[in-house]
C-alpha cells in the first residue's frame, strides 16, 4: 500500500512539473510584445535646441515606463527621417502632423496621442491675414502639412525660403508646425513677420509599416497609459502645455511714432 501511494505521489508531482513547464513559454510569449522593444530608435525633426530637448524628455518619459528600455536619437530633417523609417532604420519620427502623406510612404501613425501640438500661421505685419481668411490666399507650407489643409497651398522649399518670400510679400502666409520654423525666423531677424496660432492638434509619432511596427505601437500604447497613470511630469508637460507667443516686435520702417 505504501509503495502504491509513493508511486501515485511521484506521478502527481510529474504531472504538476509538466504543467508548470508548459506554462513557462506561454508566460514569456504574453510578455514578449512589451519586452520586444529594448531600444526605441527615434528621429527628432526640429532644429531649435529647446524644442529638441522637450521631445527628448518626452521620449525618455515613455521609455522609462518599460523596464530595461532606452532611447536612441537621430536629428535629421523630416524627409530624411521618413526615408530612414521606410528602410527600417528607425522606429518612430517625431514631431509628425497627422494624415498628410496618404499611401505614398510606408509609414503610419501610432495609435496613441503622445503630445499636444500647435500649427503656426506666419503672415506679414504690413499685409495682415487672419487664420479664418486663408482661402484664395498665396499660402506655403511643408509637404507634411499640405494635404491636411482645407485650401490650395504651395509646398515650401524650406522655412528660410518661405520667410524671405513672405518678407517680400510674394506670398500671403506660411504655415508650419510649432518649433519647426521658429529657429529660422529668429536667425533671419525679420521684424515684418507675425506669428499666430492656427490650429491645435493631437500629436502622433510616425512609425514604420514593417514587421517591427506592431511591437513599437504596443510599446508606445503601454508607455502612454503608464505615464498618464504615474503622472510623469515630462509626459504631462507635452500634454498640458499652453500655446505661448514669444515674439516681441521692433518698429517697422513705416511705423509712425505714438502721439502724445
């Protein structure tokens, strides 16, 4: 009787050990979507140092939500970044305004909103145009924004070129994502150009369309949920910040002195 009980006990232990061994791969597979991204290869496409630092902090805030994850940064133009993304050399591009390229590029937007973004309208102070009166005007913008605007535009060859044309009143306005063109405006020093808020947008990162994209999207979705729950300050700063106008104007050549 004792021998049989021992045999039965060994058999039960064998069954339990087999079941536990079978459960281990299932547990690893369930967590592999989160652990599958250890380095988030990120391109930041703004040139202004303060804007770059904000985006760096945002990405670090998201990678910090995953154990053992880190970020790797490249600082390139939007066009170069999207080309690298299409080749699988990057995981995401930020900032990236929503829905502009259609099916022309092998990229898509991440599922989660990861920041609040501002679209800026630049006009000439000597020839003012309101944000609600742009239909029929000569407006230039970047390729990444062109398809999202509700009126015909001309694709800009770059912020400096558009600012020069706007300064000479060859165009009526220039539209750009916040931070993309401000460095060029500061460098040129034009006093004739007025900067105003055009639109507030939900900001998404562009991710690739290859086999790694689903894991990247899941990584970001989990990170956003955790950052919101943990009230991460760098993440919240990009969600809750308000638009600020940094411009201070010098007198224009044709400005008249104030009358006493």
